[in-house]
C-alpha cells in the first residue's frame, strides 16, 4: 500500500489534498482504509473528473428542449412489434430465438449496481418483495424465468442448454447480492453460470469541484451509472468469459422491471434475423405532451410509440467495440444529489438540499454507434412495470408493480381456461382486467417455472377449475389437488404451491407432476380482505 506521503503527493497533483485533512486524527485501521481508497484514484483522472463535474454544473441552464421538434419516428423497416404481427412471423422470430438459446449462444446481463434510495430501502432492489402471495423477490422471479426459458429451449431441441446470468453490481450491492444468492442456493441455478462483477465508483463532487469526504476516513463515492457497464466489462474480462462459453448475443436489462422477460426468444430471434448489432425494446411514450403523444402516422398508428425501457439486445462483437472504441466518447450526465459529508470540524452532516454532483453514463449512450439498430415494440402492461419509488409515490411503486404482475397472471389464467368464483360460488366475469386498471378481480400468481410468457402449460393440466370457497379441496386437474385444512382460511386467502417440507418463505414454487404428493395450502399474511377469489398455479 502507498504511504501517506505518496498519496498526499498524488492528491496535490489532482488538486484534492483536502481529502487528507483528518488523516492525522485517525486510528491506524481507518487511516489505512482511507489511504487504500485514495490510492485507487488516478491523479489526472480525478482532477479531470472534478473539473468536468463543476464545469457541467456551472453552465447556465439551457432552454427546455422542444421534444416535439426534435423527435423523429424510427423508419418502419427498423421496427418490429410483439403484438399485431402475423402469427407465422412471430413464430419465426420465436423459433430463431429458442434455437440460439439451445445452442448456448444467449446470455442475460442484469444491471444491478444502483441503490434503492427512492424505494426507501438500504439493500439492493433485487432483494425487494412487492407483496406477492409467494413472497418472491425480484431476483427470484428473474432466476425462475431463466430456468423456464432454458427448459423450453431444451425441450424444443432435445438438449440441455444454459443461459449464463451476468450481474453487474457496485460497491454497495455486490456483498449483499452475493450473500443473498448463496443463502437461497442461487435459486437452483448452477453457481458457475451466475457471474457477478463490480462497476466502477466515482467521487461525488461539490459545486466548486472538490471531492466530498463522506466520513473522516471515507470519500463519498457513487456508481458511474448503468453506462459504467462498458468499463466494467473490460475491467473484469467479462466479454472474454462470454467468448469462452460461446455466447454471441446478450440481453441487457435493469433490475427493477418486475415484468421483464429474460432472454426473450421472440426479441432475440427478431434481432438476430434482422442482423442487428444493437436493439431495444420500446413502449409508447409516457413523458411527452399529450398533443405530441396523440400524433398519428399516415397508416393511422401512433407516430411516436418507441420509448426506451432499458431492455436491450447486443451482439458480443458490438459490446467489444463499445468497450474499446465507443466508451471514451460517451459524455457523462450530471445528477445533482444530496450527498452526506463531514464539515470542517469533522461532524457528519445530512444535507436537506442538494449539495453535490454525481457523474454517470447510461447504457443506451452507445446506441448512436450501432450500424444496424432495431426497435421492438411491446405492450407496457405485458412487459414494463418498473419499481422506482416507495408506495407514497403515485406511480412506479411496489403496489403498481404487484398489480401489474398479478393482473398479467389473471389474464394468463383466463386464457388457459381457468374459472374464478366469488364467495357465493358464482363465476366472476371472465374479462381480463385492462393493464393499469387497479387490482385484478382475483389474486392469481403463476410461477415462472410454470409459464414464461403465458404459454398454455396451464391448459396441459386438464380441466383447470377455480376455487370454491368453503370447500377443503381445490380441484386443478384430474391428476392432483391442493388441499387446505378446515377452518384454516377464510374466503380471501391466497393459494400458493409448495412441496411438503418447504417452509422457507421464499422457497421455489412449482407445479407438481401428476401423481406427486398432495400439496397443502400455505396462507400468506397481508393478503386478507378485499379479494373475492384467489388462486395460484
């Protein structure tokens, strides 16, 4: 480790010697920790980082851009659509995607370096439970979708296949995420196929260009944005690992979308068949004026219907070029934040107003460098419900995410032939609740291990039926039943499936094979009242 003299000399070159102002007061352990942190900061890079942050913040605010004047629709030949396309075309895309998965050429890459500050938690977002009957976390839902898509591709092509899961974490999320995965047995994925790596951290900077000391022995650091992916890929030789595994196509996504379809074969197949080096799933815009949003194309459809949801396709070759050639050309974005710091007397301060600058890059900043970029339109209610805020916010909160998933599963169950009955045994209306319309008529959670995207596996169990409250048996098919003990539940409880002996709250939920042991009902807290019928497959 470098000596204090060496570190001080480096900081002098960077114009940031104030970071050592409490060094003499520190005990040997904290002093060594501070010096080790400062040793990692290259003087020239630190000086330039602080200069650029202060200069960007000092610029007078530009007039608000006229989005309507700047927006341009994508050429039709660069756009695909998940719905409204000819069935044979969609099947062609899907088959190509499954083929690439079966050949072990597809990986997924999760962007999970951010903290859940707006959500109001101190742990990684992927560990969050939105209140599903199963109590599954975002990480578990995603892991099970990987397992399911591997199974579907393997069954189609008679092979065992693997979709490696790369997870980009940060200083804040790596430790808790690694521990969480180990505690949950990697959700029955092979640990060798779950690769975690850490993105870079950058110092937070004051408005006058001074790096912020969060504690006497610690510089305030923040992840360099999800666009830090490209440096992280190079830092940890991730692309070399992909090459060794034979991966050619990578699905990149953010952790907080509860509806994300990992390694979506339709999306992958569309991009591959179009020869794309870069692709993005898009939904209709939600952050433009109503007048602009209502503009129509000559064919009658919406003119602007391609809002980015941070859900991308990349070829490995494109990512290689991004790390070597494009990343240095990316311009960082300024985020003005409230950054805890120590004052001149060394007292900790939690500011009430923004006091610092965090510089970050975005994963989609490389899109202009693509030679063949394509967009793939999806329905917001089927594929996009982000978890950004606490329930006190009006949107993008745990309640909206939970409702989005349960409403989707209610629609899937109806499509598979399920019937829902109210407390009096009368059949509930069998019209799917429109996305965003509030709570579904009945609570119905379907494990990703059963259905990846609503495929008709539920119908393969003959005569699916609904729950008749007051009866001790829930008949789901001729071959197996779910039983509950008399008096253990009321008409508003939710049903989840778990093999006998599984008592962990977030244990994997799965449909049993015909002839397997009878399953018992597991009541879940917090879901009593307000629902007329509930059924989990």
